[in-house]
C-alpha cells in the first residue's frame, strides 16, 4: 500500500492544552506521525511519497472562503499584536449570545472554533494545508486505479466543520478527499470513522446530503468529547436523512462490543452501494490511550483491517487520532496490514 506523507507536520506543535483543570503539554504532537512513519517503513508496507500540491480549490469545496482566509492569516495578525504564546480562543458564541463575526482577532477565533483544543502556531496553517494535500494525493492514487492508499495526515481533521476548528483539527482531510471523489465522477462515497471520538465535523459537513454516507463508532458523547454531537438518533436531515449512522458505545468497550458496531456500520455501507470508502483512521480506541476509554488491543486492529477489506471496495485511509505514542505506529499499520491480508 502506498503511503503519502509530508514532513510539514513538524511545523505544527501546540504547547499546551487544558485538561482536568491543568495546562498540560498537547497530546497531539509531532512524534505521533513520526512513529507511524517509522512503522510503515519497518514493516515495508510500501513506498512513501511526498504529496503533490492541488492548491486551495479542493479544500474550498469543504471549507468556507472566510474561514480559510481567517485561518491562513491568524498567526500573522497575532504577531502584529505582539502575541507571545500559541493563539488560543477563550470566548465562543454559545447559547444566549449572538452568532456574529467581531473585528477582534480573538473574537473571530471564538467564532471560527468550538473549543480551546486547536492551538494556532507559526506553522499550523502550512502543516494543515500539507495534510490536506497528503489526503488529496492518496485520493488521487485511488482515483487512478489503486485499491487502497494511506494518507498519513497530521494534524488530524475529523472534528473540523466547514467553518470551525477544534479538537486538534483545522481542515477536514477526510471530507476534502470524499468531495474530491465526487467532483471527479464517483456517485456515492462512504466515510467510516473509527476514531475513538465522534467525527462531528464530518457529520456536520455531509448531514444534509445523500452522496456521502457517514458512519461513526465512538465513545458515547453523553460521557465523552465532543459531547454535543454523535448520538444514535442523528440520522441526517432533508436529502441526507438515512445517510448518517452513529454508534456510541459505553466507556470500557472492548473488541467484542466494538466489532459488533463495526459489523453494523459495514452492513450500512454495503447496503448503500458505495463506490469508495474513506476511513477516518483513529487508533485512540487502544487500551493504553491516555485520553480515551476503550479497550482495543493491538491484534484487534488487524481484525479491523480485515473486516474493512471484506467490503471489497477501494479504500482510502486517512490518519486521525491516537495518543499512545509508543503504540500508535503498530496499531495504525496493523489496520493497513489487516486490510492487505498480511
Ligand atoms: Zn480521537
């Protein structure tokens, strides 16, 4: 399986995040992608290539022009103001407040984010832009006939909506790739999100559409981030009704429970008659993950890959979460090797 990867992810390295009342070093850090890349090479999964540059147009199919302009220019504005640390929001247009775009940098940052978990640093835009190009390059590989490809994206993307960053995510790599398939003539794309957290951004982007089916298996949002989306009764709206499927699972779920949900999600994808599958591949379902509460073990990821392969569809893997840094390479590559029948 071909892997696309860009060193540009090193340009993004947030200093800290607020966890349990304390400022902690960000769990989403460059070593994550480094470990996955090392494992891809150690297992000789296949060639590793640098991405091509498809420009902003395919990104702008998913993200609003105003959002992209804000994100691209935010760090320079922060520097002009003498900003010292990472650029982080602290006020959001929550219930009872007006949803308007203020002039102030932090006001705008609050408008374009849904939490404080997506720090903007000097290189964040470039890293996120390159991650989107990594996704598009792997997508192109499948468009040209490959059965599978791996986009080693960092930062991840599935929490980012059309004009919202949050949860370590800025540009929704999976959604950008799915849209590219459709723009190039595919009719039905299924996105299978196996990250521990609900892919709220991806769901929102396609919620009113029938050309993308979204299925997500995740920690029950009644107990877990992102809390405000990802419930089982969210089935899509309008033309999208019946094309959104959430499988929220209780804390502590292990492979037996998790794989039963995967079976249901795969059945939905098969019934849908998808042309192609985009997998939002998060491995924070791992038992040792420091911020998650599922109990999957490393061999389970091989079985996950085998079940996805049984769909018999061209499959694009897009890297999302996973914070047990020492094990992230083994777990992510196990999915890919399981898929390939290794
Ligand atoms: Zn996650």
